[in-house]
């Protein structure tokens, strides 16, 4: 507390200061509790009732010139948030935390009293079907189903149901998996090629049960309608039971196709298909919720309501949010832009309709459905960021600097985990924003492809010591970024649904150089279609991949799609059908991108590639366009390939493949092959055969023990420190 004293008022001002210290518990601390009151004083004995009231009180104190650190401590309980809490540049040096040892939940939902449940009997069901009058629970906004998928904007979910904190999903057929696309009678308009008529497609079906859907009032279909990397969800306009055709209400980006294994679909939001535990359906006209649960006892029912971020941080610095669970909202958890030294520590983001955290501004959703375009930057959303970035490759999201997301967990989210910006692509100024020691799993309940666990933009940001698994597509996606560092991460069981994907993916911009991928472990990536651990798509250049371990990691471990100057050194590849794929696509089907005044030249000119800082940091760019048609400068040396059936797919002359690469059939001296402990013993054959091979610190990869990790991680069996067994 600061004292500004004149002689005549000394005693009065000292008394005021002492009263403030007493009010703040003697340690600049305010308290919030479920049994509190917003007319209280904010002390531990008289806590506030809402977090917003505590933030307002801090604001008053800060407005009086107090620059000291302050703490808002939330006591055990669930706090229902109905509108976003704003923290701007006038609030700094603030900690918002769960009181030590207590579980604190911020919920964006509304609780449904369990006494409103009505049980319904239904023949053939082994589980219980329930019915709830939502209006009696005070719920009249049910949300609206919308198109979700590739090249659609990130957005909020409709109202969702959570039973005992577990997310339910819209009733669907089939209950698991998808069915092949039937013959396409009309592929509809194709927005990807500037046909914006928005004419839906006409698709044949061969299942008699679809005839039952003719009475449905809000049925949708979802899946991969043309390409396996482009999911979509569109409303069904008509079902013709005589012709066995489905007509959609709108177009999908590439039109509708069939006769490819990845072209599959499933029906969504169909009351007639409400037949399995975990499904729900809302009759929006009557306000009736139906769901099926196999829970032995229903302790809690939550319906998501909050459309805004729980907390928006703009232009502020030195803020810490610690130990809080954010759940049950239609939108995202936290939104930050132009922040410095903000730390999100030991928090949980679950059961949200969109992403957990966005760092940097997004783009207002486009009115038209298009692959790329220019939009309006906006705080607190992600929106059409990807489409805007594609057309504006140097877009500065104003993600701020030195922000940290550390020791957090993200699961059961609608559209990915963290969208991380920071740094300036024109100046190459680093953001130094970090995602560290976090776990991401079971993401993308609603939006599937190109919704990674971590979406990296900008310059000089870091993803380290994270574990990412059970995602339908990418783990980490670099969207036009430079000098990012991806290290010590355990990436496994990703790309499990979408095709033509990589655990780490980037591409189509030769100026996004300097990214480093080191000391990561890639494991159990499906080997169907075109999946891999690291995907250098469409001419991607200038990445250094050093000291990583790949075990059964994709159809290929690595796909080099026509790019140059990628370096692979000191890596271990184990147990794959294919090791490296390299091609010359810029010389054939993708040659338009390197044509005069084409996409690549525009993107190079956008960063002034012939001038500093690009000419100094990446001197190879000066001559790139002269030889871009063939991949050059891709160095592969001092790597070890163990039980890899086909080492190289493509022409060897497109790689600088050195004789120092080692091919083996047996265990070269790992600590424990059976337990997948691939740390090398000191007497390993690799060290003897390749004297230049450096130790890979396998025991450091993945999460590390920390007091900030939510205790639920250990309860749920997440593998903390397992790699150093």
C-alpha cells in the first residue's frame, strides 16, 4: 500500500491504509466463495459471491494508484458465469487462483435439476431414455446447429448436454464410424473454385432405415465428402424415399464425391436414431430434451449456455490465472491479445464447444463460404483466421510477448486446444509465447480437420514437454510462422480419422523458415492413406528436425512435398513400412504456385525477402525461385532406420542422403524395446557405428513432474514421467 502523506492528514491517511490492509487480509488478497455476497467486503470472513465483483474491486484499488501484486482467491465450488469478464491494461500485477488445495470450477452452463427427469421406456433399449422439459429448467436458448468443417470459421457450438461432467453427442447413424458415400447424382456447387451459388448436392443411399428420416425436421449429414482432409457438416434439405436420394441444403467446399475409401458420411441430429447411450436430441420447437444414459446414477446435468470467453485479457501484463477449471460453455475458454507476461498455470479446459485458449486476435467469420479471403480482425474469437491467413500471410495477430500456458490440461473440446500467436513475420520479432507441460486429448468433438491441439502462428513461439493424443487430425499446425521451437513433446495416436495429415504439419509458403523440431517422440500414428509424423506440404522449406524418435509413426514417417532446405539429423526411425517420402510436385501438378507472379512469389514479396531481416536470416531465399521446381538442399545425415521396410519413397537425388545414415534390423541397444524406452545405452551399436551420433535425451520427453499439473492428470492415468522408467 502506498501512502501519500501531508503533515496535517498523517493520522487519517495511515488509518485508511491500515483499514485497506485489514480488508485485504493483510496480504492484498480478496476472496470469493459460493456462500459469499457481492455486498460483502471481500475478506476471508466476508467473501464476495462472484469473480466479476472481485475484479471490479481490484479495479477500484488499482485506479487509486496501487501497483502492488494482488490476489483473488476462489474458494471451493462451482461458479456459473453468464458473461465474459474483461481484464485490460488498467489491471496488472494480479493473480486469480483457486484457493490452495481446493477445486474451483467456472461453468458456462446452466444446471438442470435432476427432479425434472422423466424416464421413458423404449423397446429394444438396454439403457434408460430420459426426457426433460427445458423450459421448466429456465432454458429457452437451445442454440442453432451450423455448418462446421474445413474452411468454415471456428465458432461456437449449439447448446450441448453434459451428464456427470461427460459430454453427450447429437443422435447419429451409424452409432460408430461412417458409411461410404453413395453415387453422387449432383455434386452441387463448388465454392473452392469460385462457384458461390451454394447449391446442395444429391447423393444416393442404399439403407432402408434412411427412409425413416423423411419426418425429421432438422436432420444433418457430416463426414468427408470429397477429400479426406476436409470434413464438413451440412443440413439435409430433402430425402426422397422413392429415388433413394438425399439432397443437401447447401454446398460443401469441393463438392460431393464417391468411390474413394475416405469419402464417408454419417447422419446427425436425428430423433429416429436416438438409440444408444451418450446420445441426445433437442426438440427446439417444443423445448424438450431427450437423451440416453448408461450412468448408474445421474448426479448432475448441465446444458451449455455461455457464448463468450470466460475471461478476456487485452493489453494487460503480469497476470496469473492458476488452478481453475473452465467448462461447459458453447465457445472458448480464455482469449488474450496484446498481453505481456500473462501466465495460465495448472488450469483445466474441458467440455467446451470451441478451443481452450486463443492468444492473439481472430477474424470475423466470413459471410460467404470460401477457401480464402480478407476479413476484419477481432478480439475474443478465432473465426475465419485460417482463411484470412491464407490470403494475408503476414497477418499480425497481436498475440503479445512472454505469455505462458503451463501445466494445463485440455480435453473434450469442440475444435482444438490452443491457438497460439505472437511475434511479427515482417520484422521477425519473436513472441516468446510458450505452451509447456500441457496435455491435450480427445479433442475435436465437433470440428475435425485443421483444428489442431496447438495452432501456431507468428514468430518465435514454443511448444515443449506436452503430450497430445486421441485427435482426429493434426497435433501441431504451423500456419505461416517462423523460428518456432517444438521440443520434448510426446505425440501419439493422432491423425486417427482424417487422411493426408501429419502430427506436425505446415506448408505452401517458402518464407516460413527457421522452425525447429527436436527431441520429440512420435508413436502410433495410423498408416492408412497419407498420414505421417512430420508433413512438409506443398513446397514447405527450411525446417530443422533433430534428435527425434519415431515409432510406427504414420504411413510415412516424413513427407517432403517438393520443398527445399529441410534438415534431418540424428533421428531414430523405428518399425515403419515407409521412412521418408520426397516428391517433385512443384514440377508437375502443383507447378502453378511457383509460376511468375504466382502464389509463392507473392508470399515471398509480402515479407520483402530480398531485404533485411529476411535476407540476413535466410540468405537462401534470394535464389529460391530460380530452382524451386525441384527439391534441393534437403539434408539427411546421421539418422538411424530400424526395421523400416522401405527407406525412401521418391528419387534419392532429391535428397542429400549421406552415407552416415545407418540401417538396422535389430535392437541396437535401447534400455527397453518392449516398454518403448528408446533411450540408448552407453554401449549401443549406434555409438560405435556412427561416432558423430549424439545422445537423444529420451527420458526428458513428455510431461514432467510439477506441482502445477492438475492432480486429475494422475488420477486419470496420464503418463507423467513414464519415459524415464
